């Protein structure tokens, strides 16, 4: 690990002041950043430990939603009774991610900022445009089992690893930030980026900008939801494909639909056209098949991950069927039903 300065401010203004130079990283749970620093992939010159900032509460909003402080641990968020009852899709996604120990340390803000698990990003002996811009992409001629089928670019085919972000995309959460340009509210759809020709930039955060909270709107789709995660083993593995499905039904007809995919692109993947297509139709197989086809339009495998396309199609249909049937999803039982 390379030398870096370390500050532990107690106020947000102080943290922003400390972050005004270049080469700064905010440290919260550290479950990804510290590993990356040890591996010499992240090389900050200054680390600002934000764990003393007052960002650890979950509060009601005036509009009936919840504001989740950026430092709320993933496990506290998943088991918060308000989240369990009103936003069970979010609880399910959080409990599908990582291990219990990691969820105890990882924070809400940090979860959004975790970096890809592309094998080559972590292997300093191979070229990687995300780690070392302009060096090339070893994955394109390498092992592509875990890589993207949507939204990839010639420069990077990595996927975003977060489960939480997929549920937040379906719930249309907003990310609240503060930084050198003041406070901002960023829709979750605009928070992460596709790789394009700058795969080294994962999000639309500005330098020195700090996530302070995530806000959930009032509608939590608590009656009809599913988070379906398909992976190589049942626990402690990243998604090959995941689906966050949320429906609002009126007499078994779809009044509103949200579908977000994980494990398939550089950011949680949605297509409003696929969701609109379901509205006004019976909540059944025909509509779900049609929505899956639209959602996966333009999908393209890299060879070893071609299987993800039919897998995603079936997962979308299954998740929508589970949501429509209000299939019980115990937070302590993560078996796929
Ligand atoms: Fe790097 Fe992206 Fe290529 Fe992986 S897919 S090696 S992260 S550029």
C-alpha cells in the first residue's frame, strides 16, 4: 500500500474542505476501497474517513418515503422494520448480497460506489481500461462468463456488482449529495454510467462530491415484488443475472410495473418501454414474455456469457410471476423458488 494522508472529520463542511485537493477518497465501511488500495489498484494520496459524520439515520420524508443516511450499514437497512414492511424489495436485494459480516460493515453510500468484480480489473499483470485508461481490455479476449450483455462498449464489458442498486433502480430512488458545487439530487438512473470511452469513470459524481443519503419515494410495491438473483453458488457470490420486479395490480391487471436487471450491464438496466407494455394487460405469462423480449433488445453475448441472454429472459418472466403471485420471500431464506 502506498503512503497517504488520513483525516477523520466530524462535520460535513470539514470533510468537503479536506476533499478539495486531488487524489482524495472518502472511506466509510472500506469493504471494497481498502482491498483496492492493498492491491495497488486505488492509489489515493488522501483518505478522508467519514465515519464520524452525522449520516447514520433512517428518517421519514414529508412525501411518505424514507431518507437513508449514507453511513447506514447494509444489515441495519435490510432489517429496519420500515424497510422490511414498506420496501421489502430493497431488504431482499440487500440480503442477497455479500456475507453477513460484509453487510455489517458496508454502508449505503459505499454500496453504490463499489467497483466491478471483473477479474482483469484486479489483475495488475493484464491491460484494463478501467484501471489504467488506454491500456486495453483483457476481458475481451479472455474469460467473459461474468461480463455484460447490454450497454457494453469496445473499451469495457464489465458489469456493476451491486444488488442494492438494482432494487433502488426499480424503486426509482434518488441519491442526495453535497460537494464543491452545492447540494444535488441525482435520480438513480443517472447515477451510474455506461462505460463508453471512459470506463474508468463509474458514476456521475464530481470530484470531491459526497453522498449524504438515498431517498426512497412513498411507493414501495410491498404487495407484489421479487428480487431474483441467479449466481454460481447460493451465498456470497455476485449475480450472473438478477431481476428486481415490482408490480401494482388492480384486479389482476397491471397498473404499474418496474423491472431492473443486475449482472448484465455497467449499471442497473431498465427500459421504460418494457414496463409500459405491461400496463393494462393481465398479469400473466404472455405479457411477461413480451416485456422480457423488449428489455433484452440489443443484448449481445461475448461468447462465454452468451447463456446470460436466455437466462435473463427466463429470470425476468419468473421474477414477474413471483411478484404477481406475491410469493413470500423470507429474509432469512434465500433459496430460489
Ligand atoms: Fe477492465 Fe472493463 Fe476490460 Fe474488465 S471489462 S478488463 S474492467 S476494461
